[in-house]
């Protein structure tokens, strides 16, 4: 077995194991589940490990070099309009191709799927072009974030309340396993050619800005359609009585996700081929490596999505509904926090982000620190979500102060941490959120007798918000420790200088005495 692939599989196994153990223990102690459902969950967990291992390897080999190359090439174009057009088209294509967006569209039946998907794609395309402009003209990220989020909350005041959680969820859902590696690499490639002091900081922030576009677009869509309830489209939860039915469920869904991922990657491959024809950037050996990487990405993503959709959705829904309907419903809060802490490691795009953060910061921000910060953020998000479900608290009471605090922090932390933090918000809300945590929230909401649109939806928004605060607080601590270290070094150099001067003076006196 390929050594790198083996390492990826071991990393994936260690990421999926904790959440698997938590669900199994809970199913024995609190929420008894049918044996067929547990078998589907275990099979899904195994597929998650294999899929994540191949996907992360494929992203390293194909998506990252491709995004970095396109980003670097954009800065060489003499026509700014052409660079912006390419960015817009690429943002539109990869968003329409994102599998997680299909899941969200299916659940909002008040708006036709095609209209919702194209609207979100246009939002991402526009803001990807804005992200390119920001890097080219070196516009501070925090100023754009403050300005655009003010616009978001002003527009939200005129949007039907039942549609607001869907709008904020769309911002997290669109930054999934296909878009994140590409955007992160594109930002790195675009900023790296500048080579100035701020290029490292500007390599982050693409995911952050592209998460705002869908929110604004869907808020405007809500105003235009004026949906009275933004109905939820629910799909039946698959059941299995024996191991044969478990296998049949996975075999039945595998071609569906294979088709979805093929369509998604075909759009990106087509764009890459056109890019290569005109730019001639990659050599034959590089193209061969990228082609193999695309195959790994296809294989890994199909297995991952099949495992998580078939194996995790029924468990999440049953877990939430049974526990919320029991006398122990308040245990949803600590259990949700525990699940949130460990489930973030199972998001495939998180590993891509953490690796790039460590590489760009030259080890100053290690992957372990990022993992710990994201885990804490996800834990808080799940705890707050369960509080909302059980109490009916409006999501705006959390989002407005949360975003206000995170945006205020951006003026006090090192700039690179602002980009990393707001990118992390989009990265954390991937397929594990839409296929396990969202069904968990919907099941809990049904069990507690709440409103699905106002209480269950919004979990993606919560997951996308809390890392903004946690990672920036880490940046605040990091910045202070770096300043303290710099002062110590300065004081030590001053002492050494004084010692050297006194030594020279003493030597001079000795020579004069002689």
C-alpha cells in the first residue's frame, strides 16, 4: 500500500473512531436502536475511513495544485476584467457541483431546487471575484467582513423569519469538500506571487468571503419569493432488518452518489482542461499526477458520501428524536457538545485547512492547535443548538452578538488569524454537518415538538460561527505570547550589548594600566 495513503487512512480512522464509540455507547445506555440501523452506522463508519483517506490524498495531488496554479496565473493576466470573469465562472461552477448544496435544496421545497442552487452559485461567484480583488489591491479582510456582515443583518431584517436560518445555513453548506481545497489553494497561489509582508495573511479569507455570498443571495431570494413557511422536504429514513438489507441499501445508493460526484468533478475537470490549453502551465508529469489525484478524489468522495448519507442519517435522526422525547431530553446539551467536539475531525476539508495553516505559518500554528480550537468551537455550537431546540430561542439572539464579537476581535488579533478563523467557519460545516448533525437536530426538534424551520435549521450557521471566535481568541493569546517573547529577546540583546560594552571598557582600562 502507498505509504502516504496508509498514513491518510490511519489519520481518518483516528478521526472517525471517537464519534463511532460515542454513538455506540449511547445506543446501549440511553437510546436503544435496531440492530440493522447500528449495522448501517458501522458500515458507514468504515466507508468514512476509506473515503476520507482517498479524498485527502486526492486533494493533495489534484485540487490543491490546480487551485494554486489558477490563482497564480490570474495575477499574470494583464486584464483585470478577465481575471474577475474567470473567478466568477469558477465560483459558479464549483458551487453548483457541490453535493452538500443538493442536500439543502431538497429540504427547502418552497423554492425550486434549480433556482436555489443557481442563486447560491451566483452568490459564491460574485464573492470569489471580490476575494480576488481584495488580494490584488491588498484590501484588509476585516473591513470587508465588517461591511458585508452589516449588510447581511440589515437585509435579514426584511426577510421572513422562517427563511433566515436556511440563508445562513447555505453559507456553510456551499463550502464543502469540493470547494474548500480549491479555494484555499487558489488564495495561496494568488497571494504567494506578491512575496511581500502581507502575502501570507492574504492567502486566507477566500472561504470566508465566499460564505457571505450565499447568505446574501438566499436572503434576497427569500424577500423575492416571500415564502410563507419555507416548507421542509423530509425523506424517509431507510431501515434494515439484517445484514443483507444493509448491503442492499449501500449498493442502491452508491451509483447515485457516483453520478453526483462525477458531474461535480466533470465541471471542474472541464474548466481545468480549458485553463491548461490557454496557459500551458503544467508539464506532462504534473498533469499525470493531477489526473491520478482526480481519480483518488472521485473514489474517495463517492465512498465518503455513500457512507455518511446512508449510514449516519438514520442514526442521527433516531438518536435526536428518541432522546428529545424521553425524560432525559436535557442530556441532548452535554451529549451534543461531546459529539461536536469529536465530529469536527471527521470533516475531510478540515484536514486540508489545518495542513495549509501549518505550512503557511511554517509550523508556528501546528495542526494540533487548530484541531483543538475547531473541536472546542464545534462543541459550543452543538450545545447552543440543542439549547435553541429545547427552548425555542431565536437564532438571531445568538448570531448577532456572536458575529459582532468575532468582528470586533478581528481588530485586535494578528491579521492572519482573522482569515484563518473565518475560513474555518466554512470548512467545519461540511458533509458531516449536513448528513449527521442536521438530521440529529431535526430529530431532536420533532421529538421536542419544535418548529423545524426556525429551530432545527440554523445548526450549520452555528457551526460556522463559533470557530470565528475560538480561533481568534487563540490568535489573541498567540499574539500576546509572541510580543512577550519579542520583549524578552530585546531585553536579552540589550543586556548582552551592555555586557559587551562593559567588557570592552574594562579591557581598555587594563591596557591603559599596562
